[in-house]
C-alpha cells in the first residue's frame, strides 16, 4: 500500500525538480528521498522520473499523478487547519492569499483588528500576485484586485487603495512644454 509520506515526497521531487531540493524542502536527507522514490516506483510498478546529468525529468505517469498528489497535499493541509480549530470560539488556522503590495501595506492593519477580536485564530499569509484556487482549498481567503471568475465564490470589497501620480515640479515643467497629447493634470 502506498502511504501519504511517499506521495508527499513524490510531490516535493516533482515540484522542486531534484532530489536534493526536495530533501531540503522536507527536512530529509538526499539518500532518504532517493530511496523513497525508488520504493514508490517499485510499489507502483512504473518509472516516475528519468535520471540524467541534467537532473530528473518526470515521466508521463508522474505528470498524470501530479494533480492527485497535489489534491492529497491540500486535503492534508486542510485536515491540519480543521484540527487546529476548537469548538465554541472562532479559532484555528486561516490561510490568506494576498498580492505582495497589499500584504505589506494594507492587510496588516486589518489583521490586527481581527487578531484582537479573535486571538485564537492563527493567520498564514501567502504573499503572491498569482491567483490561488479557493475551490480546491489551496487557501481559505484570497484578497485580489479583480473580481473572481468562479461563480461559486463570494466577493466583498474590503479596502480602497488610492493611487496617484507623483513627480518633481521640474519634471512637470519639462513635460508641460510638450505637445498636447502629453498633457498632464495639474499637480499643485
């Protein structure tokens, strides 16, 4: 029977592209990761990676197993988050995906108020400008600057971020002397 630990190691090797990188990510030794992949290949009766001087290349079988392994990883992470919640009060781990800029400039103040109101909640921020898959439970909440395309999601406006153009007076003066197509609004 193939255990979750072997699938977790397989996924790390697949995502990292090498045994040594997967070993670092998982906190294991290189020989342990190599041995577990070899054992997994024997258990499945198939080759998962071709080895060359350039590293590992996933086979078609490995690529076909990527999504099921990723789904298992997300289910395991969800299991841990659910287990960390206790009954009666808002508690547990909440994973939030947020764009880099907003995660640094906007979200901390919002989370401070949340943490004061619900101290048993543990927040895990994932700073990324790439969209997270909420339906696949990659994260619990995603903060984005665009509306979601998936109808099953609920969207709420949580903040307004003012934007503006800023320039030195000398730069504005130089640009004001240019043709009308480059007119700038007054910045005074």
